[in-house]
């Protein structure tokens, strides 16, 4: 079952990013993704797993023409209430309704963890991307404190986290893969980024840039 198909989860999804803690985490994640996307000019973007639109708004403000998609209708009902100049579609990332080599840019932030078949989604993305096209992912690290305690969270317990090595293995069909990581949580979930002790903790968030050959 898709946990995001639950009305309660969808309605409360944005609450996290409105807290001081969530805002700080969001700022770190956003900067990591933006750093990777510097060489990608504004263009049409297919966003997979848009949820309630947190990243959709970021991408829109960066100048991208976003088609925001999700398989969970309750999440889409929330994003439709927001003032976002985007296209919205209900869409299953495992069965993309696009021709081979037809899209230039696809994104999916904390999407891959929640699909039934991660490799099938990646293969579908690779199929529809044009040669030279870009994939931007945000993934949660299984080696982090967040990953190791995921079973204690009502949402993350449904996720399949990845480490950097397994993520690169899944993306081995791409000619280029670059990963930038951050959000170093201590055991008490203190954000350690910017502190000397941060290196002692595996980062929770991995921003990924992959380019098709």
C-alpha cells in the first residue's frame, strides 16, 4: 500500500517543513540540489512523486516549467489547492506514458524510496530521457541515523532506503552520476551540518545528478 494515499498523511505532509527543524533541513536539502542543477538551464521538467508540492514550488521558482506528477490522489488534491503555475497529472512512475528518448529533464525528490520496484522506475526514466538528458534525485541514506531508525517512523517505515553504493549501482546505465550529501543527524537528531562533529555521522540526504549518454 502507498502510505501517501492516506488522507491523514497527505493533509499533514507540509507541517514538517513549517517547523523550525524542518525549515533548517529543507534549506540544506535545497542547497544541495541547487548546487547540482547549476548547469541545467530552465526547461520543461517532469517531476515524479511531487507530493503536496514542496519541491514543485522550488523548481518553479528556479524557472523550470514543471509538470508535477504523483500516484497518490490525496497528495494531488493538496497541491491543486496551492497557487502554483504548473501542470498536474496523476501518474505511476513505473509506467511512464511517454515515448522513448522524449524528455530532457526528470526529477524525483524522496520518491524512489516509496516505489514498489526501484530499478523498474529508474529503467523507465532512462528509457524516456533523451540522450544527454538529466535525472535529478533526492534520496534518503540507509546508513544515516534516519535510515537506521526508519522503522520507528509511521511514514519512513514504509520506505526502502539506499546507500550511496547501491544507488550508483542502480544508475549504472547513466554515463555520469554525481552525488552531494548533507543533513548529518546525531543520535538525538540534532542537525550537525556546519559543525566539526558532522563527519562522524552519515548524511541522511543524497542529492543525485545523473546524465544519460
